[in-house]
């Protein structure tokens, strides 16, 4: 295998990742926005869930595709050492392979044969800004897949995998190896590694807060403006209520 920079160590625990898998991406993006990250820096608006109903959370292992050209194709490692296969062997449980595929659904990044290895290695899933082949087969592999759309195109005529575990731009958003991805039917979001532990904790609490607000408004027949958008006073009231309940 060619030299592949190591993926930075996990900064989220299994418990934190399991907590994120229980909450919607809206809670994650709201939390990021409240903590200094503009939504357009972290949200990939054009990528959709290829297996609706699935939620993905994992650490990013990255691959960058470049436009196909004979000399560039000849320079890159081939066979088992090709950058996408290097990423598959680098990634494992709780990891997501994230592919910069040139924002083009014609750029097929793989299908049933390639993705069998993702299944074998127990990888959480894959996110790309390209197309995915053979969804009639890979939908049953048990891996979460997010991309621009299905395609039958031959991706090797459009682009070539060129680099593994370097920063990439997917759907216009920066992802660095070791960042975390949260994705569901409502969207795909990157959680920067440097603040992932803090964001995870706050997002899980924010989801609980919204459940509390919803129940409070329904019970008391109040206007959403009473609690929404939540301010420091709302958080304080929620935390006091939770403490009373022993939470």
C-alpha cells in the first residue's frame, strides 16, 4: 500500500457517537451555528441519503478524485494500492469514507464490487459528491451511502482517485481526516474534529431541549415564541427542570 497519512485518533467515545446516532442532523447544525460555525461551512446541501431512514455518524477517512487525464491516471498507484482501496483498508468500525468526486453525478465512485469491501470491513458508510452505481445491490450491504444520485455511468472516464487522507472539499465543504460526519434524511454535516467532543455533548443536550420545548408548548398551548429560538433563560429553565427530575 502507498504511504497514507494516518487518520487522527478518535476524539469521540462510543457513547458520544451512539448519542449522535439518536438525534437529527438539525440539532447538530443548530448547535454548530450557536458555537461559531456558519451553516454554509459545515452543511452539504446537495448530498442525499441513498438509503432513506438510515443515519450515519463516523470519523472521516478521505479520498480525492481529480479529472481523468492519461498522464495523471498513469502516475497514481493502481490495483490494490489505488487511493480508494487504500482508504477502504485504512477505515474501519465507526469510520466514514468521504470522497471528493468533483461535484458531478456522472463521477461514479463505485458500486457492488468495490463496496463489498466496505461491508467486509464493517465501515460505517460513505459520503461523496458523485454518483453511486448498483444501488439495487449495495442497498442491502448494510452500509450507509450518501451521494448526489444513482448513476450507471463509468466513472473512470470522468475522474480518477488520486489521494488518500488529505483535506477534501465535498459539495463545497471542507472535510479533514479525523473530522466527524453526521448524516440523515435531512442533511449531511461535518463536525470539525477540534471541537467534536464539545459539539456532540451540546447537540445531544439541544435535542433533549427541543423535545422539552415541544412538550411544554403542547401541554400549555403556548406560542413557539415563548421558548423558540432558545436563549440562555430557556436553557436554564430546562436544566432546572431536568435536575428536578433527577436527570
